[in-house]
């Protein structure tokens, strides 16, 4: 066998690793889609997706599609040509979302925050200036997967005070990794997809709609397939999914949600928090002897718990060393100013502490092999996050 044989580690921010249990659950022939068993599994799955998002009052609506499909489903249900939305941008994903909404015909007003969390004071200012209440929605990525910024959703909601805009949150890279309390936080529409924190193959996406969002009238853009109104009042299985249900995805998602229930959300969020801190500690430690190695997000409060972006001179060389010499794949510097010298490390979904230790160990080996200056203490400091999690 070669040195890169054995279980490979793919630490890119989506699709994330799929547990064997989930793969096995999906490895089943399709049953009768008109039978009771699948209908019951589907209902149970939707109920558990509401639990995961922290909503009992809202609705969850499933679609076959990726995250981009979820983005467009929101537009098609809530907006029409020329509607104004206020987009809070902290990285490439927010920017790209805005470009697509503009291309579809929305009037997108942007507030740019760079690789930092949206500032509630600037949001409040923008909404106060909207005297004729034209802004229909405030839209934000909970975690921008490119910059690795995590937004403070309750602070954003608080800044909206009595403005009637809906709050639309892209939780594609955060759901299942960082807390989400849709009802308590006053989120009107939440978007997520199967292949990141939900530990499943790509292929399904979900919208959660508050009572207020669900009560919005259909628009000129609303077409029968994407209309969430039909799916919200669905009775038959095919009505939930707008046609043939993605049977094996339903099996996979159902198993993934069982794993999450067994672990408990508190333990899952604590694990992601510990792993994220270990990754930050390692890069900050290595950077002590190479000031060009810096985390993209300076404020610890604004750092994502599912992915970490790093300015890293020699990232391209390191990436290729890791994949050819150690069987580890890390993320590209998507949307970075200098992508060849930027990397992203995913710690989302099905990721154990040993995986993070292996990736960090491989990175330090790669830096030695490539003579990239670093402080060797970085790895040692990162191990402390696992040895004494309470102190980090
Ligand atoms: C991955 C991602 C998307 C896009 O999802 P696709 O499944 O690739 O279409 C959108 N927003 C965020 C925050 C993401 O992480």
C-alpha cells in the first residue's frame, strides 16, 4: 500500500464527510412510494428538521436541489421583480447570493462588512433611512463559508426593531454545527441543504418559514413547483416533494437526524466549538514565527464554528503536498483576494477530534517538508484545546 492509502480525509467545506451509518441507511431499494412506511419516515424527518432549526411555530418545506435551489426558492415565494432587499455581506457567499438575486431582478441594497460580522448599528441606520419601508427583507449568511465569518443573528434581529422587513438567514454552512433558535431569534425564513452540517450527500435543500413568512401572498414569480404553499399544506408524500420523493435521501437524512438526536445538540455544538478553537489555536501558534499566517476573521466572536479561513503563504503548495503525500484534502481560498495563498479548513458535520488532530499534524508535516516558516509549538498548543477544553 502507499502512504496515502487508508481512510482519506476530505476537510473541505462541503460536501462534508458522510458517516457509514448514513451511507448504509441510504443503501436500500426504493419501497412503494405510496405506502405508509415512507410517508411516516418523511413526516418524522420533517418534524426533526424543525427541532434542529429550533422552531415549533414555523413550517419546514423540502426541495430536491442544492443550496442554490434553496436561494431561488426564497425569491420565488416572497418577491417579485424590482422588490428591494437589504443584504448583509461578509464574504464571497453573500456577494454571490446578491449577484444571483440581482440577476433575477431584485433591487439588492448591500451592506459590506469585509471578513467581519455584520454590524447591527449599520443595519439599524440603513433601516431607519428606509422611511417608506421599501425593504422587504434583510438577508444574511449565518456562516459565510468563504470568509468563515459567523453572524450574530439575535443582534441582527434586535437591530431591525419595528421595521416590517422579513429576516432571511442562509444556514447552509451552519445548521447542525452552530446553535439555531429560529423561533426565539425571530428568523422568518431559514435556508439549509443536506451536504454540510447535516452529514448527507448533496441533493436536498430545505426552507423553514415562520407563520408571518408563510402568510405572504404568492407573487408573479411563484410557480407551482417552487410554491411553498402547496408543500406546507401537503397530505400525500408526493405533495411534500413536488413529485417523486428522493427516497434514499430521505433514508439518509433520517439516519443523520437520529445520530444527532443520540448525541444531543449541546454536545454537537460543544464539539464544533472545541474543534474550531483547536484550529484557530494551531494557526495562531504557527503564525508566531510567520506573521503572514493569519486567520481571516480577527474577532474571535465572529469566527465560524464549522470552517476556518486562513491567509497562508504557500497554501497552493501545501494543498498539493497534503493530497499527494498524506491523503488529506483541504479547501481552496474561495473568494479570497489572493486565493493561491489562502486556505479553508472544514470542521463541519461528521468530524471527530482525531480527524482535526490528523489534519493539523499533516499540515505541520507539510510545512516542514516545504520549508514554510512556522512555530512548531502551534500543534502542541492545539492539543491543549482537546486536553483541557474548559481552559481554551
Ligand atoms: C455551500 C453554500 C451555499 C451553496 O450551496 P450549494 O449546495 O453549493 O448550491 C450557499 N450558501 C452557503 C453559506 C454555503 O455554505
